[in-house]
C-alpha cells in the first residue's frame, strides 16, 4: 500500500510538472477571444454607446412625435422615453439570465453562444432602421433584445471559458470576459467621438456596428470545440470530449483530464442538471451560493456605475471645456481596459481572493478620498483634479479584480450539475442590482449629495470582510477540490484520504484505463 501511495505521489508530481510546462494553445485563445468578442464585448459596448448620441436620439423622438401628433413632445415625455430606452437594457438582461439555463441545457455552451448572435443581429437591424422608419418603438425594442443577448452571454460565456480551460490557466482565460467588456466600453466611447460616428447624420451606424462582432463570432466559433466537460458529463460523448480536450490542450494524451471529469461525475449525487429550486434547497452548496450572491451583488452595488454621474461634472469644475470633455472621458475607458489586462496577466500568480479583496478595499479607500475632495473642491482650485484622479483610481481598482472575477468564481464554486442554475441565480442578482443602482442612486445623490459615495464605501468594506472570512482560494484547484473546501462550512462530510486514494487507484488499476472509465461512466449515468 505504501508503494502504491508513493507511486501516486510521483504521478501527481509529474502531472503538476507537465501542467506547468504546458503553454496556451491557439485553439484555446481563439475560443476565449472570439467567444468573448460576440458576447461580453457587446455588453460593454452597449453600456457606453448610448451616451454620445443622446441629444440626437431625443431630437429624433421629438421629430417623430411632431409627425405623428402635430405638436412638439413635452419635456416630461421625452425624459420618460429616454429613461425607458436606457433602462430597458437591464430588463432585457434579466430576461436573458432567466432563460439562459434552459437554452444551455438544450444547445450546450457553444451552441447557446452561437444562437445568441441572432439576438444581436436582430437588435442591430431594429436600432439601425428605427430612424428611417420613424419609430422610436424600434429603438426601445432593439435595446430590450440587446439586453436579452447580454443576459444570456454573461451566463453562457463564463461557463464555457471555465470548462474549456486547464485549471492553471482558468483565471487568465476567464478574464477575457472582463477584458472584452472593458474593451467594448472603450470602443463605444471612441466610435461615439464627433469625428467618427457621434454626429447627427451618422449616429445610427453606432448601432449597426453591433452586428459586426456577432458575425465574426459566427464565422469562427463553429469551427472550435464544445466544452469537453459538457460533452462527457451531460452528452455522454467521451470520444467528442477527448477530441475537444486534445484541441484545447494541444496534446494527444488527455487521459488525466478525462479521469478528473470522471471522478467529478462519480462524486456527484445527481448527474442531471439541477433546477434553481433544487440548488436553493441543497445544503451541500449553501455557502457557495451565498458567496456568489454576495459577490455578484457587490459587483453592481460597489458604485462603479454611479461614478459616471459625477465624472463630467468634476471635469467641468476642473476647468475643462465642453469641446474636450469627450476626449478626457476616453481616459476612463483606457484605464478600464489596461487594468483588466494587467489583472488577467497576474491572476494565476496572485490568485482570485487577494485580487477581489484588494479591489473592493481600494475602492472603499478612493471613494472615501473622493468624498473629501468633492467637499473641498469649491474652496481649492486644484481639488477637482484630485477628484478626477480618484475616479480613475476607483475604475482601476474595480477592473483589477471585482470587474471579472465574480463571473469566474460562479463557474469555479459549483460542480457540473449545479453550474447552469448557479449562473441563472448570479445573473438575476447581477441585473436586479444593476437596475436598483440606476433607480435608487439619483435619490441617494439628491439626499446625501457628495456624501452619497459613503454608501458604496460601506458595501465595499463589508464585501471585503466577507470574502476574507469565507472565500477559499481557487487557483490551480479542480472543481472537486473547491467543493471540498466548502464541505466544513456547509457541515458536509469530507472524503477521507483513504477513500480518495481508493478511488484514484480504482481508476488507474486498469491498463487500458479509458475503456474501463467509459463503462463506469455509463453505469453511473
């Protein structure tokens, strides 16, 4: 028995060494980039694209109203229509998040991403033809459909990226989601410049652009593999899973990866996809679920969306003229993208937990400083410049960790059968929190004025404390290892080392390996 244990230890050491030597493959990088390009990039783009043409869209509403009713639109009505146009994106996102689980179950991860492009193309057509058709309803419906696209994308994409990545690259590949969101925001700001598409005669092309990333994804993603974990555990296609692993990992011998998935399958009580209600009732994942809900709520409630309310006002106070405000605002998108890229490069070295805690805590610090600077900017001429520096620091802090890691954690904290329902709950919390910030922050701002940021200070500090106490580090761990990290706090039994060794030896005892694993997998299924 001791010799067997020594052999197993040697095997684990050689596995770890081979993982360290393994490099990123072109197939894995293409899947991450093009999967994100037609998904999270569009989400980020839609967050910023409506800012530049706001005045032109309101003018279009007024012109259409006059043609229909023979009188100018009232200020209250145009404000209402504009508010609906902006906020209905979040409502669509909620619908998309709620429907994602069913679509993923039927079509798989990659199939869902491909189908989702149809929503982006339809939305692009409606938004582009709305002015020509003299229909502001088409713009509102187009924004709603685009929200559905984003809600599905932010559930299916992190799931796909997490399942196709080897554990030592999972964080880096998962950060493509965050990087492309930031790049989408920045692209929307750039294309909205007056020299490009931010003009009265060209603003509709800002929405036509939505179809381009979707079409690029449709051209590339069909030639890339489906998630091998999905193929093996839900489709029972071991041959397809083996080929997918081989392409993503760039090696022929993927028996170790297949065995890991088989072990996860045996460790689960139910291999079929559980419902949201079953997930909520399951004591085995209670604290994983609480952690995801709190982290995703903090993702929206930490105040980044509200920071845009003050940016232009602070720039005006600093003496910048209206003509150069769009160019200065580009710095926020550039900082977002740069911070997300740096986070993606260091996440596997530093880990998820330290980056998350650092991000939320530093946001609390800079929000506190911003509150102080805002209260003194009327007394000191150069104080607005410090306020703007704090805004950039808040944005960088957010994108260094909280901007992308919550989506990675949602995929890592749950095993295969729980994952779709977990993403549905996380997406619901995400979009409801987003809507709550947009709805409540104007009232908070009116009541507390510059002290309104102290609300976000409290959210960031409480989130940091919770993550420090509860969240285990997940880098370089298998999904089974991460689940076992929560076993104690969930008051669930932890398999003894002897039981784990017996399971491993039972897998390795057969000389043919794969045939026996396939038979056991079919039996357990």
